[in-house]
């Protein structure tokens, strides 16, 4: 493809993308194809000879769209939201255009320096304690996902624990250090509440350590507190095991529970070798609002904090923002410098080489889309965006409460999340609502005035437990999607 060809192809792709967004609500949210559908639409082998862009682009609608679940549709209500905005898309375009896997500062100084700047901006927007800023010992780095962030800090936590133990035991001989390290690692245990995201357990598998979850209870809104934590730590130590990592959550996946950071901090003081990581993948975005920033202040007690801008903060996947209090603890664990990665700037110690803050070597220019988003909306626009979703969430809660004959709310709604259950005898109603494939989310009338085909259950209908038919609705129900896409704030 020549430059001229690119101009034409890109212009038509942008037209198609704009058309996709402006008509997305007309598409069914879920695909109606069977597994393996694409095998029947595409040839068995790559084309021997190159094809025209026109032929390729036509296949998007013919082959790809039938197999898409439209996460950006205003009718999509599953999981957490996955942001996509035009400035975010432009950031992705420029990142692709500049493709520069800047693992070291010297590989493209702008890639590294913009990342440091936008991560500091974000830390300030979220009102994180100053220790997370790059001007001190801390700093932020963009990871691909919250799960990747967990693995990264878990390895740093593991190595910090081992290093401190070896220092205490005055082990200096290299071979002995290696043997003793393996021994210590075999006793390490990562901890998290039973409601923590599965990435904590997965992280422990990858880091090669044990994992224990602590039960949390409905009576306490599923939050982890000192009450569960202290006995869990003590029991492990009694068995000769070493807790080295604690995952706490600001907004758990199931119910948006917020662990009790203050009481956890009182326990943590007695166990300073345990690394505490706060997973705020979804709810961290709410810290843009002053009303939630008392939670930001509580982050003084965690070693690391991660939130996904790609969930609720208007930035296209992927943009998981990890902040640490002491960046040296990441680089101590993850820095390896073979001759081919050495350069005078890295040696000077005056620059950041983000390869030492992450698992991969190469990295994308993700800071660009964050920069575009932050500048397009401004802090005020971000606040209005989050507040708007929370307002929609509150409206939804009122609708659910207005039909107490059909629904019950399982835990107090948090942020823009409501977890509710269809009452057991109304199971058929739940099936029918789900079966329509659409939910008219932006109808201002109360639920009972809408044309949702709800049939009362028959006398003989099986009674199921509420949990089986629990449906979580995340308020990506945003009747002003267009407003946010175009950023006309
Ligand atoms: N942590 C929490 C609380 C989540 O809800 C999720 C996903 O929904 C994750 C982590 C995993 O996020 P990622 O896909 O970025 O790894």
C-alpha cells in the first residue's frame, strides 16, 4: 500500500468506524453464530497473492461483524464497561504509526517521558498520596492489564521478601544465596479475600508461590478486614509458612466491595515484609470525584495501586495504570542488563527504562491515548463522566426498588454497579428479559410501564435459588454515548 493508497484506505476506514458507532445501537448486542463460524467464511490458507484494501475492508462487515459482541453498544450490560472514545482511537492510531517499542529511554525518549508525565497527572487526578509520584521514590507505569500488574508486583514482592531475609541472615556467598532463596520461595504465600479477582490466584501460580484466600461475609458487605486478616497470617506463620503478598481490592468484581484499608493497615504494621497491592481495576476511576478521595488517602498503606483507565475512564484497551511507592523495588526484581540493552543514558541513572518495571521487554506507546483523553476531557470532563454514570446507576437502583415484587438488591449498590436478583418465583421473567436480547435502558418510564414481556410464573414453576439467576448490571447504560464519544464537553 502506498502513501496515497493509505490516505484513501484510512479515510474510508474512518468513515466506516464512524458509521459503526453512529448505528451501533441498531445491531443486536450478541452474535447469533455457532462456534467455528469463521472457518466456513475464510479460506484454509493465507492468499498467495496480495489483495486490494477494498476487498479486505468489505470482509469486516461480511465475516467479522457477525461474530462480534458489541461492547460499545448502549445496550451492552455485561461485565464491567470497556471504554472506547474517539480520542482514544486516535491515540491508538498514532501509537501504531509511530511503532517504537521503547523498552529503554534511549529507544524513543518521548515514549518514556510522556508516560511518566501522564502517570503523574493521573496520580494527581485520583488524589493518590504524593509518595506515588515520580518526583520522589515512586512512580507510575502503564501495564497491559490489571492481571499483568498483579504478576509484576507479586514478583517484586517475592524478591523483596527473599532479599530482606537473606540480608537479615547475612548470607553473602552467591551459591548459598541461590540455595537459600529457593528454600524461602517455597514457603511464600500470597493472600487475598475470597472476593478478590482471580488474577491474584493466577499471579501466585505464575510467581510460583502458594495462595490462600480468606473468607469474607455478606454481613460485612464482603469487605476484607483485620478480623479475617490477622488470624490468617498468624495461622500461616504457625505452620512455618511466610505470607509475602496481600491483595486488597477497591471495588471487587462481584459486588464492588471495598476492603477495610484502615484496619488492614493496623495489621500490616506488624508484618512490614508483606507487600500490599490494591486492585482498583474498575472502581479506581471513581477516585476522580472528591466524594471518594478519602479512599485515595488510605492508599498510603499500600505498596502498589492499579486501576484500569480502559474500564471506566474513557481510554481504549489497554491502559492499566500501576503506581508504586518505591520504584526501586520493581527494578531490583526485574532489571537485567545484557550488553545489547546497555547504553550511556541507562548507565547514568538519570533516565527511566520502563522495561525494568514490567514483564515484557518491548512496549507500546500507550501514553499517547491517555494524553489525548486527559486533554480532550480535562479533569472536569472526567468527573462529569463518572458522575453521570453514577447518576444513571442511582436511577437504575430506583427502578429496581420500584419493583420489589420482582427484584431484590443483594448488596448495597456501589459506584455505578447494582447487584440484584430476580426473585426466585419470577425465574421465568428473568429468562424472558434476557431472551429478548435487548434492554431498553434509556426509557425514562418506570420498569412497569415498559413493554418488557414479563409473564407471571405459573404455580408449578421450579423455585431456584436467587444466586443462580443473579444478574449484574453495570451501568454502561449511557444514553449520551455520542456526547462522550465526541467529547463535546
Ligand atoms: N481486578 C478486578 C477487580 C476486576 O474486576 C478485573 C476484571 O474485571 C480484573 C482485575 C482483571 O482485569 P484485566 O482484564 O485488566 O486483567
